[in-house]
């Protein structure tokens, strides 16, 4: 038994290619291609900007980019449907974008809207909404009431892995933010899929409501 173990260990140690491969993996894990900070909750001024991601990245000195992947109707998944208070599988207006930092893909952000409330509006049109998505929602008569945000770490789907150019075994962090109007109408569900190794999430406590 001891001889077999010794030979196995010796074979591994004597393989330069294997040692180099392991070194690259460790090196890649220690030094991600890019690192973006994502603040939770998001500052109102940042969320009200033309693009939350562009504002965040520019503050960090990163070259930010975004590309529209899809705008149209698609069936709502269970999580999105629960936030929008509709049945899973019902069509919603989806606006899906990919975000890059220093030309590296870091996030897929999809805005979901109820088709009965926002179908046929500017939010269903294919181009970027200007000056901002938030201003368009307000212009349609919705005043912000409250939002709920959750984070889930999980393996990526095939689409997420390919779009974000993830390494084998790399996970994503799904940030799901559901926003409701002052009348408690579900207005906007933003699902952001973040490459886990390319993000740091900073959590800000509410002033005056914390303890040691």
C-alpha cells in the first residue's frame, strides 16, 4: 500500500505540465480578470443615474460598457413571477443587457415588467431608455414605494456561463431586486447575474439602526 502511494505521488510531482496547470488555476483564482464593487443597498443617486452599472464602474476607475442582448416578451420564471405577483409562465416584458468592465464581461442584468402594465410603452421598445429607466417609470405615473433585494449564489446556467465567459467550476451571484410603487404595485424586478469571482459586495448599514 505504501509503495503504491509513493509511486502515485512521485508521478504527480514529476509532471511539469500538471504542476504548471495547477499553478495557473491557483493564479487565476487569486487574481481575477477584473474586480467590480457592487454596493447594497444601492445609493439612490446611483440608481437614478442613466445606468447603475456605468455610474458604479466609473466611480471605481473602470472602463464600463453595456450591450443590449434582448428586449421583448418572455415567460416569467418562478422567482420573477412571485415578485411581480403573477403566475409562473405568464409573459413579461424583459430587457436584458450584458455589462463589461475593462472589456471583461461581469454581469447580465435583466429588467422584468408586467406586460399588462408596461406592454406597449417605452419600456417595451428595443433601444436603451433615455435619460434613464427610472425616469420612464416615473413618467408613466408610478412613484417609488419600497424595494426588496436578495442574493443567491449558485452554479451558472449554460447561457450565463457562455455569456460571462466563466471558467469551469466558477459560480455566479444572482441579485434579485423587486421594486414596488407607493401604492404597492409591483413595478420592476431587476435580476442581475454577477460573475462571482469578479465582484465584491459591500453592505451598508442603515444609520442609527445598528448595534455592536
